[in-house]
């Protein structure tokens, strides 16, 4: 039992061999994949892909696309979120990594989507890059928060502790397998296994064994192996527990 809780296999990088990639994932022991639709031009493609019985979906507007927000788009998002295979609002959040980002707009669009998640009673999958303090400030401004995961976590254990206390889970990806991953190793050591999700965020962030190549859902095995090694538990235990964590968070029966 293993799940890639965060993949972008609708990315154009998979256009020539998507079916082979998906079959390889399922042949490698993955039970399900959660496909993330966070760019409006890909939303329909994600909805179509999630007709596969082993693929679930989530939809949202990525912070780097915050400037595309308008009422019509928001209505379309609401419709997609009603799909029976859609498990969450995501990935949504803040990304201050690139120059000329509009932090004020990103915060507005993030808050709107958290409110939407509360309204429809679905969890959130949060993307946060170089914006940790503002993310926490936004969370603190809510009296009740949806359940959720801080996806592709890259902070310290101290930072993880704050969001864990707010009820969030921590998503661990390929960078945990890189040689200079001391900070993430500490996160893995100290965050209880029942608070961790494994994910690839493919096609990006391939684990060390495949570094420099296109990432794909089957490689989530490497992330689970790393967690097993750091926590000194069996690979099977990591697979089973993170699988159960994902199903519980996303209400997958
Ligand atoms: Ni992603």
C-alpha cells in the first residue's frame, strides 16, 4: 500500500508516455495517485485523468497564478471541486520566491480559497515557498481552519511544529533524499509518522537516485525508503501509515 499524494502527471513533460508512467507507478505498488490541478489551463485535463479509478484529483489556483483570479474562474473552480473524485482544494498558498511577486494579491486569493474549502468542507493542500511567516499569520487569522497538508515541506522542525499544532500534516518529497538534507532529516526524525504524507510533486524534484531526470509517481518509493531509514522503521510501515494518513485526510473510502 503506497500512494503518491501529490503529482502533476498532466504536465506536458508526460505527453509522450503518460500511460506508461502511470502503469509503472501501479506496477511498483502504488495503489492511488492524487493528481493536482492548480493551473486553470490544466484543470479539465486533470478532471479527465481522474476518471481512472486509481486517480483522485484536487483543484485550486496556484499562488504564481494569483493574477489570473476572476469571478468566472472562481465559479469554474467551484464546479470542479464538486467532482466526486476531487478530494481537496489545492495547491493553494504563497510563493515569494521569484521577483515581482504580488504578495498582497497572493494573500487575498489564498484566503478566498481557504474560505471556499471551509464552505464546501474539503481539506486544503498548501504550497508555501519563502513565505512561511505570512502563511502562519493567515492561519492565525482564522478561528477555524480546514484540515490540510503543508505540501513539499522545506522548513525547519520548529516551523513544522507550529503548523502541526494547527492540525496540519507535513508532505515529504524527493529533496529529503539529497545529501544536503540535514534540515529535512530533522523534520522526518521528529514529526510523528502519522502526521506525514509522501509525495513526488513530479515532474519536478526527482529523488537523489534519479536526480536531474524527470520525476514520476513510481519514485515515491525512494521517499518512503528515506523516511524508513531516518525513523528506523520498516519500509512497509512507512508505506502503510502514510497511505492511511492520506486516505484519512482526504476522506477516501
Ligand atoms: Ni505541486
